[in-house]
C-alpha cells in the first residue's frame, strides 16, 4: 500500500475544530456534521478540518496527545521498553503531519512537537528493524504486531511477509525430505553399487 | 548419452562417469527403479561450503556462487542423506535476511555488486520501493517531518547527552 493511501484512511479520524463561520448541518458519506456555530468547538473528520483550515475558516484544536509532556512520556517509555508501546492514536504520524502542516500556528510549541514525534517515529522504526532481524534469526514463524500503527506495518510489508513465506517454503520442502531420506538412502545405495 | 561428456570416445557414457546435467533430468533419472544415476551435491551445498555458510552466511557472495541458492537447494536437499542441507538452507536464509534489510536502505542500486542471490535481489527491490515511497511521503507537504535543521538538532542533542555522560 502506498503511504498516501494510509494517509487517506487516516484522514477519516475525527478532530476538534473551532469554526469562525456559521452554517447548517452538512451531510457526508461518513456521517453528518454540524451545524457549524462560529466560536463553538465541534468534531469533524481530519480531511474536512484541514480543508477548512486551508481556507482560513477554522482553528484546529490540538488533539489531547499532541502535547509536549505527554509525548515526552511516550518517548521515554518507548525508549525503555523492549516492545512497542501503545500509541495514543492509530494514525499518529498522519495526524501529526497533516495538522502540523496545515495548522502550525494553532499548536503550541509546534516545532518541538514536530521533533519529538519524529524522535518517537525513529525509535519505533529502528526497533522494528532490529526486531525483524531478531525474529528471522530466532526462526520464529510468527510475529506479534501489537501496538504497531498502520503506517509502520506498511513499512515492512513486502519484505517481512515474503521472507517468512520463503522460510516456510524452505522448511516445508526440507521436511518433505525426512520420510524420503529413508527410502532414498536405499535407492542411492543401489544406485552407487550400479554406478561405481 | 555419450555427447554429455566431451572427452568420451564412445556413443554411450561409461558407468561411473561424472557429468553435469540439469536437475530436472537428474531427478527423473534418479527416480527410475533402479535409479540410473546417483546425484552428487553441487559444490555450494557440500560440506566445506556448508561449514562456511554455517559460520557466517553473510560473507558468501551468492551472486557468484549460487544465484538460485534457495530454489535449487530445495530440490537438492532430498539427495543429502543426512538432511543437513535443509538446515543449512534455513540458517543461511535467517542469517542473510539482515543483508536484505540493510541493502534495502542503502542508496546504491541493487545491481551494484551486492552479493545477493536472485530471489534476495527481488525481495530487496520490493523493500526499496516501500522505503522510497515512505520517505517521499515523509518529506512531502507543508510540514516535512524530516528537515535538515532537525537532523542537525538530533546530532547536537546526542552530543549534549554524550557530554553529560
């Protein structure tokens, strides 16, 4: 899957905005939103929020987790833990990228948040790589993907499943030989006696 | 079958001659009752190479020695009476997975002299596509989450941390 497709899926997350205009309810495929009242916070899908923001029609309320202290905590936990910790949001990367991109001025300390989210992402990606290698080395036939977000899972997508498929294929073919070895040893004995 | 061995003078192969034939032919000849041939392991699956592979599979240049190492190995494994080829195949694959991983993030092109077998190259190519798409996504937009200044910050902070220690 392309990262943009995941971005598209992530854009359906609900975020809170404060519109600066008033309008009736709007009816969308993903549900009805509104009515819009200027100055009153309300929930809309992320894509709508970004669109309105680009037209200067609203302010985006930063999500609860988009906060330096909370993110610091997550980062520390992520650093300490051998496993993946639970992210505040299934699409944290998409949300961070879009909100910070469109509504930089609505988020307090946006630059620091940007850095810290990138840090968390980097830690998780490197963890993902090492655990992938460890999984293969240990010959584990299954991996648990707890708390991995869609974007992260996608980043290992063709290689990890394919490698596991191939490992399984090799395993199966080699297993097939075990009953065969009993027979083929007798064959090859007769074969060698004939050939040499 | 004498044409198989260029040095043979007769029309037929003598019993006991060593010739190289494709695996599909060897398989069917071996499957006869009684078998017409006995199959010897190709050099890369033999004891000496197996020892090298078991010691450190990453040092072996699969591009030179066995472009289809795993695929052929699956067929060859049944001619190894002790069944060690199968284990070697698995271990080699497990060890060399790391090479695919690192090859997928390296900036060289895949064809640039990397000691990977054909299937490993295919796998690497797939991984490179994902990797590129992801980094393109990260860089695009109003708020690229990887910027030069941030990388600089990272270094500074790392150095600061190290100085503290």
